[in-house]
C-alpha cells in the first residue's frame, strides 16, 4: 500500500489475491500531538479498512502496513519518539529505526 493511496486504489480488484493471502495486517498511521501507541498502531483487515475510509480516515495519514505486530509496534513507537523529541528523525530510514 503506497502512502497517499486513495481508498479506491487500496481496495482495487487487482489486489484480490493479496487480500486472500493476507486477510489481516497491522496498520501504522502518523501520530497527532495527542496520539498514543494504540491510536496509531492497530490490527485490521480489508473490510475494516474500507469502513475506516468510509468513516473518514484520511489516506495521507497512513504511514505503512505490516504483516506482523512487532514490526508495526516498533515503527509506531519510533514515530511517537520522534514526535516527542526523544528520537532524531534522521534515525528512521524507510520505516526502520537505525
């Protein structure tokens, strides 16, 4: 899923085989000034993601999706640390902490 993709692109029929192979995944969104870890890192599936978009989720707030929880939680925590000034943004490259 590309950052900034539209809901239509994300839910496109061409992705149907991928949806069947990976029905659940972890989504990381960009933190706001009041976000906590559970707000920006959560498990979802394709149906729930569609409902999030219909409910007003802005695709530009999605940072990345991950197949496993630990990767998603580590990246989400790094984003919170950058926001709070505990981590230099240069320490994150391609969603991974150096």
